C-alpha cells in the first residue's frame, strides 16, 4: 500500500502545523494540566495521533493502524527495554543498600556541593545517559543528589542542565539510530564527521548553545509561576561558568567524536 503524505492538507501551514501538534498538546495538557496518569496520557496522545492522521492527513486506516503498532513495537524493543534495565539495576542497588554506600562515598570525598554536582550530575549522569537515557539520568542522579541534601527542584534542574552534554549520544546511540531509520540515511553519515552531513556532531553543538542560552536567561520573564519563589535571575558568575561549560562541550563534541 502506497500513500503520499501531504504536509499542508488544510491549505494554511500554520493551521496544518497546529493540527499536527494536537497529539503532543493532548499528551502534555493531560499530563501537566489535568494531572492524569502518564500511561493514560500516552494512550490519549497515541489515539489522537491516529485520528489526526486518518481524518486530517487522509492516511489509509489500515496503514495508520499498522504504523501505530509498528511504532509501539519499535519503542518497546529499542527503547523501553533499555530504560527497564537501568531502573531495575537502580532498584537492586537501593534494595541491597549499595546506593546508600555510593552516596556516602561521594559525601566522604568532599562536602562541597559544587564538586558533588560535578561528580553526580555531570559524571555519573553522563554514564547513565550513555547506558539508558530517556530521563533515567535525571531520575536516578536526581535521587542521588536529593540524598546528598539537594532540594528536589534544584536536583532536577541541575541534572537537566548537566544532561545537555551527553544527550546527543544517549541510550547507546538510539537517537542517531532512530534518525537513520526515519530518514533512510546511513548511520555513518549521521554519526561520523562526513564533509556534508555532520549530524552527530551538529546535535551536540546545538545542545551546547541551548544549554548556555537557557541558563543565562532570566527565568522570571518566561516562567510566571516561578516568579517569586523558584528561580532568580542568573548571576554573572554563573553565566561565566555556564559559558565555559558550553564552550568545552561544543569543542569536545566537535573534536573528540
């Protein structure tokens, strides 16, 4: 069965874009706005995607349903099993008490929160990102940092910033593999330093710029609910530190990969 996708089925690019974004809007709206359980939000988003594909983009029903099952199998066999293995290993370390030993070992190395941040969020988090990815570094390393005395919001935010460095190669290279599957381009072109297609390095350069741009802004201007008690304007010293981190990240991603 062949089907040629029309990217602007409604005749107005902005309206077609809005309709195509409805599955994501439904997913995030239910998850963040209505506090619905995550698996129900995922089901609602998937059902919305199938309906939009059939109704708005005129995709054949059989092809839409088969694409849904193919995507589900792809996510289960190539993504979910990696995350399950990482969380299973984390649960084992917690139940056996090894996780507490790890926290005590890091706390014994230095009481300086800045060095603890580098050891846990940047080093340990990068290791978890390479092995598992998909949010596991923030969850596991965040729990690690909370156990060391960091506030929950600080632990999550700092781990998200640190995760901008290894995320381009996360989950054993799954993002590059998925991109090759979708585009049909060879993985070598997407991963290596080819003369034209430097996607593997380009992704790291993009996140290096994004990490500095995000952390150097004044969050009060774009997070209204955090105006008074969550985040404050970024000090000049912190901007300089994040600039050094971003430059080092960009250079290493260009020269060491």
